[in-house]
């Protein structure tokens, strides 16, 4: 579950209908679901590739959306640093016994993130590497201020700039690296479009074929908002909404 510190290491979908959402992503992305009952009577669903967890899902009334977890050495110390840098706390540091300590915050421009420290005894099976279908292929920040947003993640998590791409009227698209030294980095940051109400993160799931996956999105009740389209580097993407309205994206090396 957990990758080196300062990197996105887990992803969570919050939805008002876990049964429908579970079926949708299982069909579109190729995951299987597993219920994880808790002691308080609630349950947590994991999305798996084989026996390895890739993401999670929880029920949240009246809200659908995704959030990413960034692994850190000390949750409480990072809360202080994030607040000092202009971020906000939405859920204070909380322990999940035997698993992790986490807190929900937002960056200074309002994009939500989770920082967490795993329990050292928590098993962490090796995940398949991207671009294996079902893994996470890209991270994209829509923000009100690209420079300020990048500075925050650079100072708090050590991310580095790969390059800026000129998108004309849409401004720059800043490629960033979490420390993997990949040619294209691990994600991008751009000025959010007017129809996006607040700054937020969007995550791209690797799929077998972008056209085949697009058909599964539509047959499953989702919407394709943009694409399929080819992007620099040769990959193909679509941006969409799941049946409950949560934003997501897909990426593939195959059309």
C-alpha cells in the first residue's frame, strides 16, 4: 500500500452509492472489490488488483469525489508545516489502529489532500508498476495559482519541476516529479477551468485500451467529458464523471 515518503500512496473515492460505484470502477478499470468491516459497524471497500490494494472507497452522503493520500514520516509535524504554509485542517490527526495515522487537509489554494504515516507493522505488498492496467498512471492538480501550488508541494514534499508546457489561452501545464526521475514526471499542474468550482486533484487510472474503456464508461452510466485524445508522450486519455458525478480520468498507451 505504501510507497516512499512524499509520494501519493493511496487513493480514495467518496460516494453516496458504494454498490453502484464499486460495480462501475470494477468494470471500467478492471479492479475487484473487497469489504473491510470495522468495529464501529461501518465498512470500507478496497479496490484490488489480484490481492494488492490500489484504492479505497467509503460512503459519504451527498458527496462524490476522489482524494489522494501522501505518505509522510510524521503526520503531526506535517500538519504544522501545512498550516504554516497557508493550508487548512479539515480532519485532525486520527489513528486507525494497526494501519495508519492520518489527517485531511487542503493546500493553500483549496485542493484537498490526506497526509498519513503508516503503522510499521502494516503489510505492504508490492504493487504492479504503471502502466499496468488498474494502476495509477497520472496525478493532475487543477488550481487557482500554478506557481504557488507548485511551491507548496515542492517545499512540503520535495517534488521537483520537470518542465512547463505552453497550452495557449489555458496557460502553462507544469510537469512535476515525486522523486522517480521519470522522463515525463508523475503528474501535472494547471489553472483550473471556470466550470471546476474549487481547486482539486484528479487521478488517471491505467486501462487496457482507451476506446474500449470509453465504451465501458458509457455503458456503465458514466459520462465522457473530454476525449479520447492523444497527449504528449503518445498516450491516450479521457476525462469523465462516474454515475454519481465524481470526476475521474483514464489513460492508456493503446488507442
